[in-house]
C-alpha cells in the first residue's frame, strides 16, 4: 500500500542535485507525473532516466518509500508494483527497465 506524501521519507539529496529530471530543458515538470497512462511525454521522461547517474538510487528510494505515482528511476507506478510483487532479484530491477 502506498504511503501518504506526509509520511514519505525524504528523497536522497543526490536526486535533487544530480537527477536529470530536475533540469531537463525539453520536458515539462508534468512529464514526470502523467495524468493518465504513459503518453508520449511520459515515455520521453523514462528515456531521460536511462542515462541519469542517480537512476538506481531513485528507483530504490521510490520502492522503499512506496511511491505510487509518477516516473521514478525510469519506472511507472505499474512497473514498480510489478517489481515489488515479482521474484526478480533486487539487483536486476534497474536492468529490467533499461
């Protein structure tokens, strides 16, 4: 079950300092929180994550914090739900969405 934002642990500082999503010039902030489904803009956001230096840290935080919305570590909410209910070893999670 997802946590309320007020109960969510703070994201690691590196996400705010080094994350490509924080300063990507071609994507609006809404790209990281698509209103419904994965439209083209959300797909572009996930593509940006592929080369992000903090992608694995971002995904690990989103999984630990049980984030239920948005694009985190290159994954959608559906992807993260699949990760948390699958038998895939943790070290393969980021590779599954490369």
